[in-house]
C-alpha cells in the first residue's frame, strides 16, 4: 500500500512537470501546438494514475468503489468524447464561445469537488473547510459567469443588463454568499450546515451571473481572461484540500497566467484592474457617441488590389469581421500574390482584436500564415507612418483615432494600431456600422482612407483575381 501511494504521488509530480512545461511552450506560436500536446499527456498521465487509488481505499469506502469507478469512467468517456468532437468541429467564429464554455466546465469541476468536501462524511479541520469554501465560491462564479459569457458571444444575449443600484445589489449578493460559505464551514456536520451549503452554492452561482450580465461585448476578451484565472485559482485551492500536488501546481500556474493575461487585456483596453473587477466592464462602451457625419469614399476591390500590387509595403490589420467571413485562407492567398510581386507584407495584431485573447493569431495560424509575419501592436505601431498601404479587414475600435484625440470618446486613452498614419488606408467592411463601443470611426472619413464594401471573402476573392490579371497582362 505504501509503495502504491508513492507511485501515485510521483505520478502527480511527473504530470505537474508536463503541465508546466506544456504551458511554457504555449508562450510561443512556434511551439504552442507541441505545448498543448505535452500538457494533454500530463493530464492523461495523472488521470490514469488516479485510478491506482482504487487499490488503497478504506474498508468503509469499498461498498461504493464499483459505482464510483463506473461513474468516473462514464464521465471521462462522455466529457472526453464531447470535448474532442467540439474541438474538431467548431467553426473559427465560434472558438471564443467554446473557450468560454470549456473554461466554465473547469470552474464547475472545482465547485463539484467543493460540494463533495462540504457534504461528505470525512472529518476535517476548519482551515481546509474555509479553503474549500473559497474554491467553491470562485469555481461556481467561474461556471455561471462563463455560461453568461458564452451566451453573449453566441448572440443569445445581445445587450448588457443594467439597472439602478446594480453595483450595490452585486456587492450584497457577493457578501451574503461569503457569509453563507463561512456558516457552511463552521456548521460542517451540524444542524443547518446542509441548508447553509446549499444556499452558499446558489449564491455563488448567482454572484457569477450578476457579475457578468452588465458586461458589454467589447470587454469579452477581458472577461474570458478573468474567468480563466478564476478557474485556475479554484482548481489550485481544491488541490490543496485534496492534497493533490498536480491540481495545486496546474491550478496555480493557470491562475497566475490568467491573471497576467487579464492585466495585459485590461491594459490593451485602457482599463484598470479595479475597474475590471469591481465595476460594469462595458459601461463606457454603452455610450452612444455618434462621431463625424461625413461621406466616406469607396473603391472597387480591383482598384484597391492594384494599388497594393504596386506598393512597396503593406500592413494588414485583421479583425473579427475576418473571422465571421472565414476569409483567412483567401487573405493568405492574396498575401502570397503580393509577396510574389515583391511587396513587403506584415500583419499587425491588437491585443484585444476579435472576441478572445489571441483570436487573430489563431485565425492566421489556421490559414498557414508564417509566425514571422505576425507582429504585436507595440512591435509594429511605429512602422505605419512609413508604410504605403494599411489594409484593415473587419476591425473598427482597435484602429479608431478617437482613442488618441477625442477626450469625450468612451474609448479615449485605449491603445490603438496607428493604421491611420499609413499613406493609404483600405477598409474592408460590410457597411458603415460601428464597433462594440458604438462610436463612429473618423478614420473612415479621412482623405487617405477608402472603403471597400462587401463580405471579406468575396472582396478578397476579387482582389486575388485582379492581381492575377495584372500578372498575366
């Protein structure tokens, strides 16, 4: 039995090492795929090792052993099968929704462990119980909040829900939930403990809902990062309760990485962390500034393509519209034609472009765009002023110069890509609709800007044909 316990413990440490190494490799697009595979092997390894524990259960637990093993295998088959199917079949436009949903499942798993710890027969001290309550609170909030985020991203909740005194209500719900959690810990195995535990988890789920419903769509990247940090922290806390080093290490690494990513996303949107955590995320985005009312110039796709064909440098700014049109493959076809003509082409990525962190990077990687062509905002922003053409595809707020010049704008102070400083700007959009901030973009009316109206897939197809025609003429 002792040898078996050592094997399980060593297996958990090995799995933790694989998880940490895998996460490290995920920090670079070049090694991200192998990092995901490595971390996946770590999860598989520790899951398999956990089944060794069936040989060292106590006599009191043996009557439930068969049922528990069957339930565990059933959960692995259903969960693993569903996740594998969704991962392979999900459209790129639905990737943010899937990430939000899977992230919520992690929080829900941590909450489930907390439920078992607070209602099970095993005697434990007050400190582990309070840690269990903390993990259950954070995991439950991550679960319900992530489901709301999924509904918003999937178009099932189109508008933020706000009302007078909402922050006071949210604070009251959260504080009452914390109080119920403390009561559940101190009333463990006593009269009233079960009711307190039930009300605690209901309150925790409600707190996650209250926290997320006022958030505007423009802030979804921050929301996803924040709940990712929540899930990691919840898993780490429950790992402490279960004395499982793999859960503790993986949870803390994911929690810290999610926290750092949240800071980066907040900085990219010019929001403080206190604003992210304790206020309505999308409050500024709800402003209805209308901006300039001018007439924008428009050009045909072929004319824009001809200009880029004879330019010396082009910077492409992808946005969510590119994902909606599923035009990343056609875009790269166009880019390869420009490169064949001697044009220097680069991609500029804003940290909050799309609907989740790294959305545009994943989109371009799917199309096969080389990593050395993709630049972060801080690495390429100074290059726009010396660039012949900036091609913006389905992006709006992240290239809105009002963020630099208009102090009355709700996005004032938000770091943006300096696409407006290029000698010529082309913008591929379906129409003149505003971005998530509901602010008109003065870039579209500048003298050096021309709109190319239409679906990105159709427009880029015409651009490809136009450049081909020039090559054969």
